């Protein structure tokens, strides 16, 4: 549904296919790429048939426009004429027609809620629904109210999730110089990754991720505060404290005014992604076509991307906002690596391959140090609990599919006491394409664990040690000098790769790469009797 192309083709071998739940893509005709669509929207052509007029659309009217050559769709109360877009939709016309003449918000959210349809389809905007399909809360009245502590229960019930976690609450208190906002989540698995805070212009937002829900504090503060603040989590009771520094040491009579969706607990799938502008701090070549980008978060943001999750980067490209997913990594494979200059967690690192004929990456590559790019809040369904009591970890990566493995390797080798063996099989075309080859080799050589005794050990100070990490490179287009493994992911390569230490060891296999690589890998893993719970595949 309105799957504005992040990957605009299904070319065989083409790597840019975001696979969520096995969605299929259809071949697009020549001249129907995302860039072609952007060109059409800038051509001045009347794409709605209304000569620039915006109208109010009734439900009856919307229903009438349900044919391919006359297809209107409503998303979040706005109606678009998507007929001109049909041939450009990578998910195909039939997929788009599922929402013809109706409210497609839910369908859209199921597939690509992160896609910036407002920007992509702005030339197709017909107008607003006369009666909105979903009744939104009117915040105008609320904004006149002031916040002075917890809201009465009656004000919070509207968005209360029927089967979600219990409803959090919040409170605030102050000293001469500080204001502390305390969020009581009533959950014990909250940590610093669970809270995202942004203070921009007049809006103070604190998103707390509670299982599949998001609890939002959204306030226009009554007084000015300094840019930096601190966040503390008291895990044992699920309490979060955000400590703001007042600009002036005066007493505040109230905290501020509620803004949109303030104090609401919303299923994550129903919330839009929030973006903040981050500054490009450095850019470094890693291979001939892959670069390490370091972005700096604004001082008034607290955001930590959990292991295995991705964010979306957003840039205007010829006037249209384009978003693509990327997986933040740590700045190095060595856990003792420390970020320079600024305090903790202000940097986000990305390993990004530049495709000269791609839409987004050449634009990203053109950014100068000091330029800005918008970064979304994190997404993804990898759970760190998958590592609990883990003994054997297997990683299958192809090309930039290596990116989620970076934080996984860092974490696994330092924080899982039960871990006995980690094996990485890394597929690339040529030796020149291997990301961080020497770091990987050094890490494999350096990481060791103490064992009682077995054939692959060495002795040091009377103790026996063995190496924990094995790295194997497989090349699909090697030169004649390559004497390592060759080819593509296959039953033969995998059955040799998987040799469990113990028959019943607790095992996890992570796989990431081009969609067909990942899909084939999953099939082969099932053939090798790995259960669903033992496999995590990374997709958008
Ligand atoms: P695109 O415009 O998508 O084009 C990519 C390639 O396909 C180019 O070579 C282009 O010439 C070719 N192509 C385009 N159109 C056609 C066509 N019609 N027919 C044939 N070929 C065509 N990438 C990273 O580098 N690092 C990451 O950390 C990372 N994380 C990701 C996380 C997730 C969850 C997902 C789903 C993807 C991730 N990606 C990552 C991939 C990334 O999102 C982009 O897809 C990638 O950067 C390419 O974007 P682009 O717009 O530059 O290229
Ligand atoms: P690439 O260099 O084109 O390919 C890497 C290796 O995978 C090559 O050996 C290649 O072999 C092989 N390969 C490609 N298609 C295959 C297939 N159908 N079956 C088996 N092997 C195949 O890869 P890339 O350009 O870096 O692309 C990486 C991909 O990973 C992108 O699609 C990106 O979207 C995805 N990614 C996803 C996530 C995520 O979901 N979280 C994160 C990062 C990256 P050939 O020489 O034969 O092509």
C-alpha cells in the first residue's frame, strides 16, 4: 500500500528490497523509478485533475473514486488521487487498489508507516475528509489548561490501550535550579534505551517505549531551560527521571501546556516516527564504496539505538523528503573503543555503502562536515533477551548486512557470560568489499575464553584458553589469488559452518543481507532443523 519506493525495482541480485513479511515487488516499467516520479511531481502537471484546488471530501465521494484511472485514497484524514502514481508503486497497482475509494491508513501503516507520503504525494492531494474517518482529540481546549502534576484519570482514558501495559503516570518537582520530570512506568524492564527525549523550540517530548507501546509526554514548558539535561532510570521500580536545568532560578508555578498526544499510551505501530536533525561530524572511507559516517545528536536529545534496531535517515532530494533505513553501529569492533570529545551517547555511527546510481546514498555522500540529516527514532524487533544464557552464536552476513552484526558482536563478546563460541560467515563479492576485515581478524585473534581443557587450547599462566570467535569470508567473485571459501550461501557451506559445541546448546543464528540472500538462508536453516526461535533475520 502506498509503498513509496525505498527500493524501486525487483532487479535480480538487486539488493534494495526491504522485505517485511514476504511482501513481493513487481517489475516497474522503464521510466517509472522513484526519481522519475519526483520529476513528474515537479513538472507542474495537474496530478489531481482539480487544477490546484483543495476540496472537502465526503465518504460518499471518496467511495466513488475506486478505479485504477480514478483512484482516491484517504491517509490520516487527507485524500490523495493516487492514479498518476499507480505505475510507480513498487508494490504494484493491485496492492494500491486495495485501498481504492477508502481509508487506507491502516493498510499503509502495516506496510510502511515510515514512508513520507505527505512529501511524496503532495502534488496528488485532493483535500481533507469532510468527516474524518478517525476522530482525533481536540487539543485546542487542552492547550489552554496548564499542567501541574498528574492529570486526572478522566483525561487519560481516551487513548488507553485495552490490552496494553498498565498506564504510566508522571509528576514533576523542582529546586531553585532544576526541574525533574518523573515518569512512573510500572515496568521493570525499562532502561536508558527505553526513553527518547527531544527538546526543540517550544516542544518538550519524552517517548518511553513500554513493550509494544509508546508513552508520550509532550509539553510546551512554561519557562526556558538550558540545552542539556540528564536522564536517569531506576530500573528496580521502572521510574525515569529527566532532570532539566532552569535558565533562571525562579520558581515555576506550573510545568507547561499539554501538546498533541500528551500523556497518551499508543501502540507503537500507530505512532509516526519522530525525526531530529543531526550534524555530520566525520566521514571516513572503509572500503572503496562504503563509508563510516558519524552523526552528532542535538544537545537537547537523549536517544540510544538498541542493539539490532535501525533508524531512518531523511534528506530532501530535489525538494522531496526521502527516507531510507540504516542500522547504527558502534564506532569500532573493539568494545574498549571510546567516543572522542563529547559526553557519552551523543554520536551515532553508520556504515553506508554508496551506490553511484542510487537515489539516497549519493546525496548522503555529498553532505559536507557540519551539514545536517534528519534521524528517526529507532525501530526493529530484535530483543536482547535472545542472548539470555546463549552458548553458540552464529552470524550470517552479506555486504552491508554486516551492520547489525557489529553491535551484536560487541555485546556478545563482552556481556554474555555463558557464551562459548561465536562464528561469523561473511559473504562478499571480492576481497576489496570486505568491511573491517583487519578489525575482524584482530578481534578473532584477541578474544579468548578460559576453558578446562580441550584440543584447541593454549596455556597461559597455568590456565587453558581457546579462541571464541571464528570469522570466515566467502567471496562470490574472487580473484585467482583468493584461497578462501567461494560461492553463495548454500547447504554445503552452512552444514560445515554449523557445528554445535553441545547437542543441546542454546543457540542463536542472526542473518542479514540482500533480501534473496536472507530468504534463502532462512530456508536452509530450517532444512538444518533450526527452530524459528533460534533464527533472527534482519529486515525493515
Ligand atoms: P537505490 O536507489 O535504492 O538503488 C540501489 C541500487 O539499485 C543502485 O545500484 C541502483 O542503480 C540500483 N537500482 C535502482 N533502481 C533500479 C532499477 N529500476 N533496476 C535495477 N537496478 C536499480 N545500507 C547500508 O549501506 N548500511 C546500513 O546500515 C543499512 N541498513 C539497512 C537497514 C534496513 C532495515 C534495511 C531494510 C536496509 C538497510 N540498508 C543499509 C540499505 C539502505 O536502506 C538503502 O536501501 C541503500 O542505502 C540504497 O539506497 P539508495 O537510495 O542509495 O539506492
Ligand atoms: P552485495 O555486495 O551486492 O552482495 C553481498 C554478497 O551477497 C555477494 O557475495 C553477493 O553475491 C551475495 N548475494 C547477492 N544476492 C544474492 C542472492 N540472491 N543469493 C545469494 N547471495 C547473494 O550486497 P550489498 O550491496 O552490500 O547489499 C546489502 C544488502 O543488505 C542490501 O540489500 C541492504 O538493504 C541489506 N541490509 C539490510 C539490513 C537490515 O535489514 N537490517 C541492514 C543492512 C543491510 P553476488 O556477487 O552474486 O552479487
